[in-house]
C-alpha cells in the first residue's frame, strides 16, 4: 500500500475553495473571447454569476462563521474568509467591467440595447408606464418600516428595493425606510416595441421599470434615495436522517425554509448610499466585507432571459446537431444489438435520444418483465418518469431509486417520486446518510425460458436537457457479470441487506476508494521495478486527500500522471521532488466537461474505468457510486482516444495548472506561428459526430 496518509501534511495541498474560484475565472475568460458569438459571451458571464451564487449557498458559510467568531485555526478561519472575499470581489468587479465596457457597447453596435429610463423616448416611456400600471404595480406591496411593520423576510436571491422617504405618512409620522419586494413571477427583461421596419431591438429590465415609478408607490411622500438589493443565503439542506421518520415530508418542510437561511452576501447598486448600505448590513447581521456594490443589475444570472429574447441567430453558437450513436443502427432492436457486444455513447456529440429509445423499447416490449432505475437529476419535464409510468400501466415491475437530496433538485425529485407512486411503481429512497449518485438503468427480459438482464450505466444524469450541454459517457451492456452487479446494487439499495461480492464493478462507499488506491499502488510497484507505469485521469474535481496523497507517492516513485480536472483540484502539479511527474489541465469549453475516466497502466497490465464519481471525499465515502471497467478492446481504444489523448492534446480550451496553484492558458504556451490552428477536443468531436440540418 501507499505510505501512511500522515506522511504528507495537509497544507501541502491546494485550497479547494480557492480552486473553485479559479475555475470560475477560467469560465469568465469565455466572456472575453472575441471569436465567441456575442450572446454566448453574455451567457458565460451569467454562468459565472450562477456559480458564485452556488458557492455562497453551499461553500461559504464556514468561512463567514469564522469571520464572526474570529476563528484563527482550522480549515475555515478569518484569513480564509478575507482571502476568498478579496478574490470574489475582484472577480465580480471584472464581470461588471466586461459587461459594461465590452459586451453592452458591442450589443449596441448590433442594434441591441437595454434602454434605461433616461434614454427612453416619449413613446417608450408611455409603453413602460402602461406596462407598470397594468402588469407590475398590482403585484407590488411596499412596506414602510415602523414598530408594527418590522423589516420583512427577504428570500434568498430575490430582487428587492430599499427606499428612503421624505415627508410624512398618512398618520403624520416620519418613518423613512420602505422595502419593495419584486415578485419572482415578473419577467426580468422585456422587449419594447420599435418603429416598424427598424432592425433595432430595445429591451427594458424590470428593475428599471420599477425604479422609474417608485414615486407612484408612495403618494404624498418624496423618494430621497433608493437602491436595488439582493441577499444570498446559506441554502444547503441539513437533515438528521436518523431522526426523520418521513424523509420526503421533512425535505418538503426544509425546502420552505431554504429561502431564509443565514445571510452571507449583500449586493446593492454601486450608487447605494452608505446610510442605506449600513442599514441593510445591520438588518442581515453582516460585516462590511459582505457588501458587494455592483454597477449594473444585481443578478446577472437573469441575463439568460434577455439572451432568449434577442432575435439574432448570428450572435449565438451555430446549433449543434448530435449524430445517432455510431455503434447503433437506427431501428435495430437494442436487445439484439447488445447480444453482439457493449455499446458506448459519447454525449453530447452523439444523441442522448438513444438512451430514451432504449428505455422506450423496454417499456413497449411484452417480454420485458422488470425495469429498475436511479433518479438523481432528470430535470423537471420528466420524459423518463413518464416512460416508467407507462411501464407500470403495461404491467411491468418498476422500481425507482429516487435521490431526494440531490442538491437544488429536491423538489423536482419529490414530484417524480409522487407521480411514480401514484401509478403503483415501487419507489425507494436509497440509504439513510448516503446520496445515491450512481446512474443505473436495469432491464430484465424473458428470453427462451430464462431471464436476461440489460443495463445502461452513465457518468452523467438521466436529463435530456443537460445531455445536450454536458460531455458524458453512456454505456449499454448485456454482460452477465456487470448486469448481475447492477442488480445486486439495486437489491442492496432497496433491502439494505449486506451487499454481495461484486464481480466487476466497484461501489462506493464500500470499494471504490480502496479499489482506486490499490491500482495506484500497482502503478507504484511497477515504477519501482523499472516497468512502465502510467495513470491518466479525467474528472470534474480532485479533492479527496487519500487519493491525492497516493498520487503524490506515485509521482515520487516515478509514475507518469496526467489528469484532466475541470474544476476544483487540491493536488499541485510539477513541484520538484513532490509532484514533478504530475501534469494537470482543465478544459473549459462550449460544453461542460462531466465524464469520469480512470486509466492505469502497470507493467504489461492496463485497466480503464468509467464512473459516476469524482475523486472527492463525499463521492468516495458518503455517496452510492458505481465504477465499471471497459474490457472490450475497441471500446477501450475509443475512450482512450476521445476522452484522454485528444483532451491531453487540446491547446485551445485547455488551462495548465502551475506549481503555485495558478492556471496558464495552453494557447499562451503554443508557438506563435501555430496559434491559428490550435487543437480543440470539443470542436474535433463535434466535427466527427455532428450532422447537418
């Protein structure tokens, strides 16, 4: 085995939260790229804002608490709070600089304008006025603060206005502060009518409409000053599952409280007065460092609504049409095809509809007796849920393992569970204390008097929407050992009986981390014996310290390690005497890199694994995950080429991790004369598998 984990001090690793912010800086780079269509640059700007929201909602609370309690030791301290806050403030400032100084002027040159109140002509002002009176004002309820009207509950990430008033109210009192909540039901951006024949596209934000008519909400009073504001709260649900009798009911109650967790960040307009800013900080019990003054809308995520309204196909990515999987013939029975061998589908380059087609064939086939599926993130539309419901109606045994604790998808999954239960499907919720993150679909069919199993496994989710945006690997198999393993895992999740010994797969939290450590050890022993030793990895995050320590030991033994880690990574690269044989890159492209691929070569042996799990502590020890080997030589060669070698040669979308923890563009290191022909793994695969029309 590798050396004891204590041999490498914890501080020798990179900071996980700083690494997450570094990833968002790489995403923001796409908003600066001139070759990227303008509306897509705006969308990447919004993606960074969405990621920062989640960072505060999920990751920031311990640092905030450390700041309030003056904590000086441990993983979250006053120092980590200030370091993260400083980096976030700089990132936000860069966002708004790109928005105001680059993207908005570029949009205006294309005839696309967000028109402010001062810029609107009389006709536009009349239109805005009419919209306010008819559609907005009836939904607004301004609250003037006094002892009988305390500061209202402000929901997480909601848009609000704070107003300072002059004069007296109807009772002759001078209460000067009022709060106006903006209902989520109101559209955040609207397209205004333009002169017939004009190619101009003019838009207005709901915040601009309201701020222009604030005096109408306070007749007889004078609006002295105002600001829009938005508070971000801690939103990670925490339930003691051992004490909960009904997890679904408890989660429903928890979802109601999520919007009002601990306040962590306050965003206000750049021009907000110190008086109003201080008042809000006091109400939310926030320190001054939690204030973010922004020169623009306080929620850039809502720009997605604007992007969808703009009629300008040339300013978007050319629509990509995924091809039908090359290993499948349209119209051929999946069951007949899988008798010939396993099938790999590389999404989104190949069409996820094939997975739906597999399930649909199973639902419609009278010889199929049972279908079992995990549901983690399937989206709100629920195409797969409807197919499972139809299977029940056709008399098949349907079991759904629904993960109710899939963060921010809890409500959708509760709804899926209830819809399945309503028609008689067997719904179970996995194991108390663990999230079921494995992506599995098992079909049992009667053939010639015996039962035959077919399985679909995936590195990603059963979500037709994200399947168009995330790179993932789907794996269809009739392998008796692997399908028996999948059946055993389903039985374990439903019965909670002891898991039998699996024949091929590795399952977390029991075997996966140990299995990966054993393979790293095998590479170490090979390197020490002078034999070839190589580890190639592709994942979303590498933050599990036992695995990171094992990779350090492997590097010190001479194992050549290359890792493609999209986001957070605690393992430094290229540190002499420590990780000098480790090279790490991050690919940030048009699609979100999501597949998990692990390759080990030790001596004459090589193994290739696919998995639902990243190398994170929670995936290894607090989730139900599945990893499975690719043993077919042709499929293994395809995964090696498409998911590892091609990505390791990427020069256009790749960032290289440096020993100090910063990232450098691979394109910046390319020879100047060759930068016009840089390799992009995603572009190469789109060209290989995409179809026209």
